[in-house]
């Protein structure tokens, strides 16, 4: 199987809290390769594409608002089984209950804005990765 690529985002809460380096260190320590990396202030259109699967859900508008609060760091990350591997490093969606040892479990919690502030995004399938890498890196 060819080496996979995935899209990782350090979301606005992670950037604002100065956790970008810590998150990158975990990714690098796991042995994945940084292929490309950029600081991005996404407009609404880009976020609508990125989160198209969630359009209409109750958390959709607050999620887009949160993602427009500041820059994110977009990372093109490569390695064998990196898609599932990064999801494992990130932990489950709700940071309050994400397992300790994961990025969300160690650094995230509910700050009163439900589970939006969970620090990172990682693509969930090869199809999502290809689609999302196109949205963030062209
Ligand atoms: P993940 O980011 O773990 O892939 P997801 O794709 O289901 O999770 O949802 C995308 C983001 O939307 C998630 O990182 C945080 C937010 N979100 C998901 N479920 C939510 C909920 N029930 N309430 C508030 N925000 C939610
Ligand atoms: Mg998702």
C-alpha cells in the first residue's frame, strides 16, 4: 500500500493557546512526516466546503464561527496508516472525555462552548483526506 497522506488542522484554540509546537512534536515523535504546513485564516466558503457533511446540524453554525475566530495551522502529513494513526493521537471528539495520553484528552476540555474546542482536526478516511487536502492546499 502506498504511503498515505492526511489533513491535520491545529484549530484556532490550539494556535491561540500556543500548543502548535506541542502538537507537532507529538506528530513527529510518532514518526509521521511533515509534507507541507501553513497558517491559514479560512473564510466561510472554505469552511463550508470542509464541514459540508455537518451542514444543518445544530452545532454547524457555532462550529463555523469558532473556526473563523483566528488562524489555524494546516498540515499535510504523511506515513503508513497516518489517517487512522493521527485520529488515534487526537483522541475522541469530546475533549472532556477523550482518553488521557491523546491530544484532546491531555489539553482539551469543555470551556463552555460544548465540544467545538477540541484543538485538532484529522481526516477520517482516504476519500476525506483527498478532498480536504484539496480544500486547504489546492
Ligand atoms: P471529529 O472532529 O472528531 O472528526 P466530527 O467530524 O463528528 O468530529 O465533528 C466535527 C467537529 O464538529 C468536531 O471536531 C467538533 C464539532 N462537533 C461535533 N459534534 C458536536 C456536538 N455534538 N456539539 C458541538 N460540536 C460538535
Ligand atoms: Mg470529522
